[in-house]
């Protein structure tokens, strides 16, 4: 098992007496035995799962650091898969977060199609609009500023796509993770692109 002092990395650490190796901050995609995405876990936990024989590497990351102990060394992977099936409790609705909303709208403004930077409430909250999947859209700053607290009918605007809540196991992961490694994409479905 890896302890704070037993792992050594080829990556430099932060300056200081109690420096933390940079590999600790990395995230690794954890897949169920069925290749269903479960979560993005810290690299340290991924290495522990692999050394305990509970998970196997699916994708290596050639740019990742190598973690050493006294008896072995392992390169931090980008994707691992559990050896045994883990039952995931069913949850009816994906929580709406800024990250998940941006992924749902593919980082494009729901009004003009340019790069999205903010989140806009289609029916403004000042007019009773809810903070929900059906009322929020990714938006560029100019459109958000122009729209302000007006309704789309007042401006003559329309949405580029209907606002529906996403579904599927990968959306839970997208709702909680900002940075996605390119090797994760095949496991996260079309909505992640």
C-alpha cells in the first residue's frame, strides 16, 4: 500500500518542506467491469486500487509520472477498470451544474452559437424562472448582457435547441468534473465531446 512517504514521482514537487508530489493532483477515470464510467478519482486512489489487485489499467498516459515504491513502480494511468462489478444506485435526475450544462450545450451559446462563457436563465429568475435544466442555457457574454432580464418573446429570439435534462451514467461524471482527459471520451458518450 502507498503511504505519503513511500511514493516517489519523476515529477517535481511544489517548493516547501512538506511538498506534495504533482501526481497526487491528477484524476483517473474509473470504469465499472462493464466499462460504464463511475467517477474520476484521485491518482493516488487509482494506484492503490491497482496495487491491491482491484483494478486494471485500460489506458496508459505516456506523459504521466511513474510512481515508485521500494519493490515496484507503476505509471499513473488515465483510465482504469474494476475487476468486480459494482452496483450503482439508480438516481432519476442528473444534478445540474455549470460544467454539466456547458457539456450539454457543447460550450456554445444557446442563442447565437458562439463560444459560451456564462449560464443564462431563459425565463429570468426575477420573473419566476427556475434554476433547472429546462430553463438554463449556456450563453456568450454579449447575448447574456443584451438579454438581461427580458423574455425571449420580448426580444424576438429563439433557442437553437430544446432544453432537456441529459441522461445516462456519464452525465453524473460530467456534472462533477471540469477537466476531461482525451482518453476518457470513448467512455463518456457523444454528450462529452
